[in-house]
């Protein structure tokens, strides 16, 4: 612990999580699985506890970095963060993943929402099941 402008500040206390999750799992903010994939560079002081915690970066910073990367790569099409989600679903479809599996991975509650991704994948005829009685 160190003293910082009148506050007792403990070292990094983890990430900000939903209150209900943190009440149920008090050690979760420091566990690797809960760390942000794109963390904010600075830590935020929680005045009530004196802890330093980290938020994820704001989506506008991610979008700006993505725009710069797309521009540097010379990609003429518009690319957004949602483009990656769409590509992920399309690649799963092309790899013949079951549409229900893709629905689960994308977190869609309705299969109709997931079916939107099928318009960009050419239909492949899967072999029909053969009955053992057919010769």
C-alpha cells in the first residue's frame, strides 16, 4: 500500500465488474479470465475503498485505432468492429458449423437473427443420409 494525496491506495485491485458478479465471486476482479481484452491504459481510483481498478477502453478509441489500421492496410471497404463479428459467423458457416452452434456463440436469442448471416455463404448440398437398406 502507498499513500497518494491523502488517500491510502492499495495496488491494482482488478477490473470493474457487475456488482452482483463481484458479490458472488469476490476474487473475480483479479482473475485472469475477467481481465479486459482491451484494457484502459490508466487505472481509476475508487474513493470509497482506495483501490485502483481498470476499465476497458472506450469503444470510440477502439474504432479510431481500427480506422487507422484499415487505412494503413489500404483496405478500400468500410470496416467496423461489427465486421469481425460478421466475418466470424461467416467463417463458421463456411466450415459447416451447425446454425444452432453459431447462434449460441454469437449470443442470439432468436435463430432468425443468426440466419441473417447465411445470405453471404453459398449453399452447399450436404450428402443425404443413406439408409442401410439402400444398395
